[in-house]
C-alpha cells in the first residue's frame, strides 16, 4: 500500500487584532477556486469567528486532482496545517469539492486526534457516495449543516440531504433563494447562520 504524501497548502488566518475569537473556522474552497469568498465573509464573522482560509497549490494546470491519491494528499496537507489551530473550538466549511475535503479532514480530526469539530458546514456539493449507500466508516460525531442555492441546476435538496447519513449528530439543510453564487449574494444570511449554529451548541462559549 502506498501512502499519499501531504501537499503543501497555504492557510490564510484572518483574526481580530484586539479581541480574541471564541471560535475558529477552517474554510475549504472548490478545487479550482480561491479563498476569496471566505475572505469576504471574514469581516462579518469577526470577532467571534477567526477564519482560516485554505489556498491550495497549483495542480499543474489541471482543473482538479485527477487521482484519489492526489486528493488524499491534499486532505493530508490540510489536516497537518490545522495542527496549530486546535486551541479553540473549530468548525469546518467546505464549498463544492472543498466540502469533500472538509469531510475527510473532519474524519481524521475525530479518529486520529479525538477532537470533534463544532460543526461541519458543506455547501453546494452532494454527499460522498459511501454516505449514500452503506457507510464503510463510522459516521461523524459532529453536527452537519448543508447549504445550497434553490436555483442551482447541478444539485437538488435530495442530493444535499444525503449528508445526513454522514453523521450521527444533528443534520440541517438550508436552502437560499439566491443564485449559485449565494456565498456572495447572501453573504450576511450565511454568516448569521454560522453564528447562530456555533453559539447555540451545548457547552460552547456565547
């Protein structure tokens, strides 16, 4: 068996200079996307939530990782990059293919470190196939919140609902009326949802 070698990833940390955050949220953009959407959200999340936005290395001109081993190397890189960011309650947010990366990192956090993320937010991406059939691995313990646009032709509420099978915790689905770019067009509503979810969790700072 060959092991994937971790990819180098950049973590952009956006925090308040004077007020320490109560939460951290690691944000995983689409494979071919950038951290820009999450940087825009950060000013509304602060000072409660410090944003850790991943920027992936270039994929040699390819639109996305072409092999599972390469994808798992990226998962490993993101997982290792979070080692220095577990001093506060940590949430994960993945958009499109970044939702799969966030899910895999959540699995590794729970099973290899014993740290359960506050919440896994997944956006505009159907659940991984193992969740929708017979799960090959135990479900996550953390809550999962799925977000989507009601006018996105690529995905349906049923597709997003499959994430409920990925967790033994609570599952919620939020459908936004905006277009596929709802992380920008409905940014304030998305941020309010994140705030409400995190501060309402049992045992979390308010």
